[in-house]
């Protein structure tokens, strides 16, 4: 039976973006499948007492170089979003909503939002800007807006976040393989080894 890697992410995490670019290659090399696990990172931080590394000035400065290094390693287009930090509540509700509509639409949505956030520097704090991104990706923004107010979608994101915390997740990106938790983009080396059976 092929291995699965559960990928916990939030669009507001630049390291989640980098993992998003690299993880499908790892899955292809190891014959594994990705189980996509959108969650609200702010909710995870609140529940676990954790904080964004970007809140620590020295670490934030260091991360800018580190992110560039990883982007070059993965051959991933990357630019730090000038509007960071961005409240991702609406974006993550969208992920839950589109995931319920099927994998194809979900993955198209994930690609559009990650690219807008970490490749094109769009201000996704602005609902109008989100609407433009969705239209460009072929989505109906009215449908998306209705989805954001759907009580089931709201409850779905809350439940997904609570399940992540219960599983031991405290930050993003996080990966679970065979019930083993790996945190951070730089742990993808160990994720690949585990998926390859080493």
C-alpha cells in the first residue's frame, strides 16, 4: 500500500508555500500520496501557545535569507509579500469549501492563492483583491463569498484546526507519515526518507 503524507498548511506561512512546491516532487519520487490538511495557523498558535517566528525581529530578518535559499534550492519563484502579515481566515475557509467540492477545484484554488501570496505579492487582506485572484483563476467570486459565510465551512475549518492540534501540530508546515510528526520545510528530507521506507 502506498505511503501517505498528511500536509498541514496555512497560506500565510511562507515555508508552507515552499513545502507546497516541493512535496509533490517527493510524492512522485516515492510513489506516495498527499493528504491535504488546510488549517488556521492562528488558531493553532492560540491553542498551543506558539507564536510566528516573524514576530521576533532577529529571526524575521534571518528568515528572509533562509527563505531565498530554500526557494533557490527548490527552483520555486518566491518573493516576500509586502503586505505580510495577512489574516488568512477567509482564505483558509475557502480551502475547506473548495476541498468539499472535489480535489481538482481544491488544488486549483490552492495554486491560485499560494501563487498570489508568495509569488506575486498580492494584498490578500483586501477582499476585492482576493476576488480578482479568483476570477483570474476561473472561479466565481460570488460562489466563493457565499462559501465563506456557510456555517458548515466555518465549522469545518474550526474542526480541522482542532484536529490538527489534537494530533500534536503546533506550526506550519507540518507533515505526518505513519503517525510520525515532522515540523518545518527543512524536515522534508526526513519525510522523503520515511516515505521511501528508509
